[in-house]
C-alpha cells in the first residue's frame, strides 16, 4: 500500500520549469533516496511534499492521518521565538506523556491519603498501563540516546536554542524529528553537519526506522546503508529503481545500454524502410504503397526527433504516432534520409564535472610544520597538537567530533587567526588554496559569470567554457549566487579554487 503518491507534478517560476511531469509512489516501508544533478529541483520537490510550497500542477495523495516530518537543509529559522534549552525542546515532543505522568503523581498522592479506595486503585492501574504503552518509562532514555547520537553532550543539552549555530540548530531539529517518529520522514542533506560518529549512529537509526523515509544526500555510502529505493530526478520526471545506491548505479548503466540499443535498432529500422521507399517509389505498381510507407516513416522520425524514446516508454507506439502532426512537413525522400542520419540518441547521461587542480609553481619538499601549537580563542582553548609535519605529495585528513576545532585549525593555518601558543611554518614557494565550508567568499549578489570574472580577467567565451567544465551551462552562468543550491555554490567555489592554482 502506498503512503504517498504523486501524479504529474510540476513546478515553474514564470517561464522557467524547475521540473515537469513527476509521478512516483512511496510505500509504507519505503526508504527512498532522491538523487539528481545540483539545481534540478530536489529541495523544491521536498518542500512541496512537506506542504511548505504548492506545485504549479499535479496532485499529491497521502494515506489518511499520515504525519510528515521535514528536515530542511539549513535550519536557521527552525526555532525562532523559542526560549527552550535543547533538552527542554526535546521534552515538548512528549507533552501528552508528561500530562499522563502528572496525573499518575496526583493519583499516587490521593492513594496515600486513601489507600483502601478500589476506585483509585483501578484508575491508577488503567492510567499506568496507558502511560507504559505510550513509552512513559523510557522517553527520557530515548531523548538522551538521540541527543548523544547526534553529538549533543551534557553541557550542550542545557544551551538555549537561540545560542545555537546553524549546524547545531539543524542537528537539534533532526533530533526532535526522530523523537516525534512521523510516518514519513523527509530529510534534505541530513549529514551536512554531522561528524563521522553521528553519521554512523544516524545510519543505524534509519536502517531500523519503522516509518517511510525520503532523503536527499550526496553521501553515497550513507544512501547505501539506509535506502531501499532510488528516485533519479531530471527536468522531465523521475526514474524509480529498487535497491540501494550501488544497485541503482548498476541498474542505471544497464538502462543506458538497453536504451542505446533500442535507439540504434529504431534508426536501423528507419534506414531499411527508407531503402524500400527508394527502390519502389518510382514504380507505377508500387508507388502508392511506397508513398504511404514514406508518410508513416516521416511520422516515426518526427516522434524520435521530439524525444520519442522517452515518450515510447510511457505510451504505446500507435498512440504516440497518432499524436504527431505531419501536415506541415513536406519532406522528400532526401529530406527524410537527412533527418534519419541526423538523429541522436535522446538518452541524456548526467554531465560529469571536469575538475583540474594544478600548481602555479613547484613548492619545496616541506609543506607544513608546527611546534607546540595551541588552537582556540582567548576565552577558550580548543586543543594543543603534537608536532605536525606534512611533506610534498602527502595527503592528510583532519577528523574529529563537531566543535573540536577543525575549522578553527584550518583558519589558523590560513593565517586568518593567530595560534594561542606555539608556531606554524609553511614551506617555501607554497600557495595555499582554501575551500571554505560555508563558501563565505562568494558574493551573493554576483552572477556566476560575474563572480568568475571578479577573480580573473577573461574573455567571455573562455570564461563560459571554463564554467561549463563545472556544469554551469547556458543561462546558468547568469544565475545570481544567492539563488544557487548548496551543491551549485560548492561547484562554483571549486571552480574558483582550481582557477587560482595552489
């Protein structure tokens, strides 16, 4: 049985179609991963399904009494006007249980005054059973487990919501959603603000999640661990696959190969039919039949020219053919042959990013060395490191829990902050490129093209060709940065980083 079904859903802003014709279903036990290129409209679709936005066209059907929980990609506005601490906010999920608990306390007081009242004993027994069934004896344990799993230690739980960073608010919202246990949990990039331990905990939690799940994530390992279905989103719909992300990749490749074969077979059929027409159209005895077959061939070619293989996946051939108007197409045999030879497979594979990092000059053998380095702020020391040495062509990963000071360490390395003690030395002829977590170097008012040109003077042609390597094509280069998705901003930041060299 389907928990949610969507039919012919479309979203447009003015003349721009974000997506069109999306139809899909989520069964009660469905754990769906939504994938697709950056900027394709995944977040827009999630917001519509969560009831935050309305679609331009189409319908959404939910099973009766379905409760939906939605984790936005950034949750800065999640707790506006709420003065609770993190822990107190989690308690609000269990308001009914707290009411039951208070009722039990009152009954206990009354029973202490009148221990022989059978009526009080019966009422207490009934309320206690209801309290236990609702999880009254373990809700505080559940809160503790969820907060601990998402990286909220003892002191963090007493922090007012208004004092939390954007990442902490996102984690707090995720914690509350997990405690609420909605029937359909919609998550937009849930791992963005989680460390490795928290991601592993969330994977285990969602693996045994009793409700349905719809998640957008660029972490393929997370999707492999959690989902049992994949929706592949494009501008013209959704392809549905069974299995996790790895199974989807294999099935998608098989689909590409199958459709390529289908297209080649159709084009070969067209050429054979055209050959028959050429051989018979000039003969008096066969000209009528040849002209009829040419008319049909022209109609078939026009179907494929307009993206017909996609249409043929959803409709019968005869129905597609009937919808094609060729009254204005005065094609000769030669015209038809040219159109057949010009056909290209309508199968569009996702473009691949072309990342080329290069060094401006060769650095010395020593890249980085530190001695007695203490990182933090005047009001709070974060950590002191053992001596560090990084040499040319070595690759190091900086890991640790949220709040440990990883970003502060990188900012200190970049010279944006001073160490509290010790010293750090960079090697000779070293140029450092820095990919910031929040992409704060990007000017939100610039277009993609203007941002590139503000970093390096280039002619428009080469500039657009360079941006195309990072999947900014056509009118995408004129998009204001504040309208880009998180993934698109990341791609632009990478493009600028590669341009600088380092």
